[in-house]
């Protein structure tokens, strides 16, 4: 028997597939962002979460009075850079966990296991989103506090920082889509209860009609 709940379950399954795709996209974006040195850029200088690079034609003095010839070096030992890097790594790991859990939920045939996987996936994806947002906020705020040591008149955020915000958008979308499963679960069980009640009520009516017919025959 087809019910409204079946239609809702189908729609929600599509939502979970899209959430799974969002999780994969976030993984790719976070790997790109973590590996790049284009978070913060100035004349002759590029800075990422784990390394900074000095170009050949970089005018001196270098930003933050860093010594050394042209090349790429380990990132400066500054608290906000290390914190942002750690938070982005946490975001990547928890998003991987959320994506795996979503995939397990899609493969599961048991509704209880399916909802359990999705519930944990929502928590992981939400934690990943919060971690990433904190990193994206503290990075520019703390950099602004040391701008007087930059030795450059103009600074700009590179594409890698923008990739971080793109990942945050996909994380938010994925979490919202996973949350749709809770509403669908409630609709599903309500509809199933209504169908069972209807079947039970119909069976009782048939039983009463049958006994009534027998009584009428005996009286005759």
C-alpha cells in the first residue's frame, strides 16, 4: 500500500545523496586549502597554514622581518596560524567521518540503523562547520593585529581562503539536508501508525458484521 510517508522517504533519500556529495566536495576543498600557500598574499610573499613562500623579486624588508632567500619555508610559529591549521584539520577529519556515516546510512536497509547513521553524521558535519568557521574568523582578525609588522602597503586574501568559505557553505548545506531525515522519520512513523489503525478498525468492522450475520440466521 502506498502512503504519503513512502513519498517523503523517497524525497529524503535524495536529500541524503546530495548531502553525501556535499561531504565529498568539502573533503576536496579542504585538501586544496590545507595544501595551498595562497591564504594571504602581498608583494613577493605568499602565506598558507603550513608554509610561506618568498618570491625572487620580493622587495626588502620582507613581511614580518623574515630572513632568508627566495623559496618556501615552514609557516611562522604564530599561535593563530597554528590554531587555524589545527581547526581546518579537525574540520577535514570530522567531515570525512560524516561523509562515511552518510554513505553507510544510504547503504543500510534497516530504517533504525539508517537514521542512527544520519544522526551521527549531522553531529560530525556540524562540528566540522563550527571548527572551520572559527578558523576562518580568527585568521584575518589575528592577522590584522600584527599588520604593522607586515612591511607591505597592500595585503589580500588568496583563493585558498575563499575555498575555505566555499567548504563552509557546502558543510552548512549538507548538515541541513541531513536534518531533513528527522522530519521524514516522524512523518513515516505517524503515517504507519495511521495505516495500522485503519487496518485494525477495518478488521473489527468485518468481525462485527460477520457475527451479526450469524445471529440473524439463528433467529430466523
